[in-house]
C-alpha cells in the first residue's frame, strides 16, 4: 500500500527547481505544430516525462502545472500544450510509482474521448491516424511496460535508458492525445479546411515526433535519475501498484 507522507523541504525545493526548468524549456521551440502558425512544440515536452518519473504523479503534476501557468504570464501559453504537459507528467509519474493500471485507465479514457469526439474525431474520419496511439496502449498493457517499471532501479545504463525511453514514450503519447483533444475542444481551425485532412497529415508525423521526444527524455532523464538517486533526492519503486 502507498505510504502517505508530509511535504518536505526537499520536495518543495525539487518542485521549485523543476517548475523553473519546465517554464524555461517551454520557451525553446523544437517542432512546428502543424496547422498552427506561430506555435511550436517546445522542449518542455521533453522535460515533462522526466519531471513525472523523478517527482512522481502528484508533485510532478503540480510542478508541470505551475510551470505551465508561468508560461501564461510570459506569453508562450497554449492550452493544448498546457494540457499535454500535465497529462504527460501525470502518466510518467504513475508509471514510475508502479501505478500502471491507473495510467492505463487514464490513457484509455483519453483515447476514446479523442478518437470518438463528435463529428471530427479521427475514429470517424480517418481511423488509421490513431495507429501509434493504439501501439502506446498495447505497450502499456503488456509485460514490456512492467519490465520498464522494474528496470528503473537498475544500475546498468542500457537497461535504465530503455526503461526511461518506454515510460517516456507511453506518457508522451498520452500527452499528445490529451493535447489533440484540447485542440478540438477549444475549437482551433483544422488545416487545409478539413479535419480529415488534419488527421491524414499527422498519421506518420506525430509518431516520429513522439519517438524523438521520448528519446530526448531518456538521454537526459536516465543519467539525471541516477545522480538524484545516488544523492537520495528521489526514490523509485520496483513493484506494480493499483
């Protein structure tokens, strides 16, 4: 069973540090958002899984939320990116703490809500576009995700790197789904005058984008996790929770 504990000075310090990092990385563009002139996916997308794994679902989500709020005041706030960062951090945190079933539930609910969104959901217009999001769900429900969770405590660099990559990939896909859902809900216009064209154009673009984000998170997050664990600043678990 999970152990309840009070917020410590160490927790507050980590929240402040990662909130600041998230806000700074949110000002660094890495990909143009297709069909949204002047808007980019920022380096905060790489930071979000790292924050989730290192701080867990609650402190991590708080940090990503505060970092996203800061972007509102500096002029780089974008609702879909704000939502995406929070969900990515939440899912990465749930996975890092062994709460895989809860992460599966969140992922599945988002996938259904987005895919079958009335009239313009990709499940109605171009189901093929959801292929990689379904792959993410399959990874979550297979032993591969469980193995990644257990491997977070490994001292072997290749194994730790692979574990971090798998967790980052599934969590950033959850973020991508939630961001796309927010994009539809907030009523942003589709490219080329139609939602079908939107989903068709993204079919093979967002998978490459998410793999790059997950790889970046793994390359930065895995060694950072080892350093923070050796300093007794963060903890990981090696069991599956609810």
